[in-house]
């Protein structure tokens, strides 16, 4: 058995299915490029038949990345499989990933199929997929609640008909590490041809055991694991890529396995995803949470200063989190700024650096010092992923205990200046209403948050909104030392994304 575990990243498919975590096409492409820098082995780019937008994103990612295998999910129907192939066939390394449920519960109530019919469907459709593509993955949905002898039969049928990877998912996060290990050993001992294919696992986190179950599956014989950045995914999420990778790296003395992941890209990948979807890891999240390498206790501080190993089992540098204390401020030059970007793992084109540096100088005039977190937020907000229909020119807001909130918003559209004034219960509601009046839209505000990007009274605020309009959803973000401005920029960014999505689907 290989000691190198393949990383199958499904952030763009299973992860994006998580409520509130959708991305537009350009964001998916940017995330796919970052996954390539992270050096994942397989990118599951989407569910091609789900919508024209999903098909386009899978196809574009397949044409964009070079090193990773690009997979598309499909049900066991010929139309699904053909659509998946049409989306990934231009990839340098294409894969069709097809699945069907195998548990008694799913077969009876969801599929309304007999076990024999499921076996026949696996044989027919895996054979069809393998006639199109040399790399075919089959997944037995709800495998951990399936009868083991039937699961072994399904696996054997999939292998006999051309599957090169078989995935055993814990679809609802039901199993335990001991059960997972024993199931993998059972399959390794009872399935003909299993040593000739890649055995995989995909674990959900409903009981908080996804990473533990994944590690148990590796010990039981799998050589591919399916996971997402930050553990995002449906319900309680998936096994977190960063936790699996760093567990294997930190305890390689015990597990004896490694991955091809460029670990210094882990932090950058986590931050990029968080800014795109507006969902941030909990502060105490392992590996990438903001407190993961923070020490407040005096005892801990003393220990770390004497020897970092006293309280740090891995270094922040190992995941790309730079601890450089060089202060950046308004007197810093472009070279120092570019070096800091590089140290943070932020990859920009020269013209993008110029634009970000111009915004940095504006920010530095407002703050005494600019932290790494300020820079990450600034770059994340300035890297335009879409053409903006409306651009903020200026705003004036008023509110108080004895007056209603009012806002006057001025924007530019195609060189024309547009201006509206509106009232609301407060400044934010009034500002959003004024933007709605300008744009002629009244999207549903599903969520609104404002976060402090860094510390201190002059900290930047990062606003995020989640909007819904005519069946389209968008996450908008905005950054400013003025939280009202950050909120306005976030809302306008969300409006622009909605317009972009609607125009693409005309």
C-alpha cells in the first residue's frame, strides 16, 4: 500500500452545496487555481448536470487547471454521465464520478429499487462511464449504513465494470472510527480486485467524527480521502482538508503516511475561501482558526518564549501563516508591500499589486500600522472577480435617538452619476434602501455581518451580506475603517454579483 494519500478536494461541489456558501464562476475559477497551488490531487469541480451554470464552471475549471485531475459528479443515469463527460473531457486529467445509494433505507424509500436492480444499475452505468473515460470513480452513497456483504458485492461489480476508484462514504456522519476501520478491512479481505484500484472515503461531520473516521479509514487501507477546505459542506460539513493533512504530517511517526499537499498554502486557501463565501472558521477551529496559534495565558506565553514546542505541536509557518513582525505603514514602499504579499502567500499580477498598493497607501493614512490581516482583507476586497455595474462614489448618513436614519448614496454607472436618498430604522437600513432605489431592485437580505479585521480603535471592518433576488443568491463583501462604508460596499458588491449572475443566464 502506498504511503502517499491522495487528496480529493470537493470544496467546489459538496462544499458549495452548504447553505450560504455559493460562488460565482470567476470565484470558482480563482478557488480552483488556489487548489492547484495547494497541490491537491483531484478537484471535484461540480455536479455538471445540476444547472447550465454548474456545467459551465466544471468545463471552465477543466480547461483552466493543469496538474490536478478534474472530476464531475453524476448519478447513475446515462444522461448524467454523458453530461459529466462533456464537461470534463477537455481536462488534462478528466474523471467521471458516479454514485448510487446502497443502504436498505435509501434503496427502499429514496430509490424504490431492489438490491438486484441497484447492482444492475452499477454494472450498466459504470461500464458506460468507463467507455467514455479511463478514470472512473464509483461511490456507494450511505455506505456506512449498508449491509457489508451487499456493499462488498456492489464494490466488486463496480470494479469488474471499469471503476478505477471506489469511494466508501459516511454520507450522514453516522459511523465511528472503529467501525470505519473494520469496514475497510472487511472490504479489503472480501472484494475481488480491490487491490488493483484506489479505495477512497468521504466522511461527513454530523457527530464531529469526520476527520477521525477519515484517519481510521486510512489505517484500514484507503489511499484517497475526500475533504473540503475549512470542512465546509452540507449540514455539519465534511472532513477538513487542513486537519487531515496536518494530522498525518504532525504524527507521521505514528501513522506513517503523507500527502502531496503544499502545506504552506493551507492558510492562504482557508482565507481565500472564507472571504469568497462570507463564512469564517470558528476562532478555535483547528489549524486555521484565528486562535490556533494564539497564546494568552502567562504560563503558555512563558513556555512558548522558552521553547515553542512546549505548546505548539506544529509551527504557524508550516501552514503559511507568517509571523513576521515588520510594521507596514504610510511610509512603506511598494517593494516592502510586495514582499509582505509574497510572505502571506498572496499571488497577484504586477498591475494587481499596483492597485492593491494604492489602496494600501489610502488605508495607511487612516491607520498607524497595517497588520497582515488588514492586508489580506484589503487584497480580498480589491481583487475584482466581476465587472462592477455600480461603483460607489460617495455617501452621507445621519441617525440619532430622536430622528429616523437617512442615507444619501451616490454611485457611478457607465460614466453616469446616480443619486438617491432614503430613510430607514437606522443608517444601514437607509443606505441599503437608497441603493435599492438606484438599482431598481429589492433583494431579500438573508444575512448581514460586520467583523473587525484587526485589533484597535482604528481597525478595519469587513462587512458581508447574503442577498437573494429572482432565484439568484450572492455574497457581497466590503472593507473599510468605517463600518458604515464597509457595509455599503458589501451590499453594493452583492448587488453587482446578482446583476452579473442574471446577465450571464439571459
